[in-house]
C-alpha cells in the first residue's frame, strides 16, 4: 500500500504538490511512482528561474527499470531545486515527501491545484 499524505494534491502523472500560504509550492513524485520505478539513479532538475505551465515537462527521473518524464502539477517559476539529489538521487526512494522533493515553484495561479486529485482520489487512481 502506498503512502498518500492527506495534506498534498496529486497529478495523474504521479507528481505531488504542497502549496504554502505564501504561494510557494514544493513538488516531488509520489511514493507510488518511486516504488513503480524502482531504484532511482538520476534526477534531472529544472533550471532555477524557468517558467513552467501546469502539465509541462520539467525534468526526468531515471531508475534501473525506466526513465520517466516529470510534469509540473501547477504553473509557476522555479525558485529552488533539490541539488542534494545530484549526489543522492536514491533519496527520492527513501523519502519521496520529505528529503526527496524535486523543486519549489512560485505559483502563478493557485487555482491550478483545484484540478489535481486529493489523497482519496489519488489512492483510488493507484489502488
């Protein structure tokens, strides 16, 4: 059974997002996604300052099994990336919702999150 925290929103492409009160969103991939991929060997991070639209590809995660594109669950400007993943991409496997986050965005339209799944909807999708 995958871990699906209730305080996050989820894209059908298996990215999660947590939007803070200040309009900053933290983005990563779900526990289900990292488990499906297997041992993660590389995470391609977006460039800080990049402007992304909701649904736009922003990077790639590679594992021993496959490579998978990453899609922005909400639109915004990249304000930070998790550079620690360059040296330790496997962090995404061990802590997908904590240390394994991929990027932070300054959200351009917080209403984008309304189109995403809540924890119950995502559990139904992946169950």
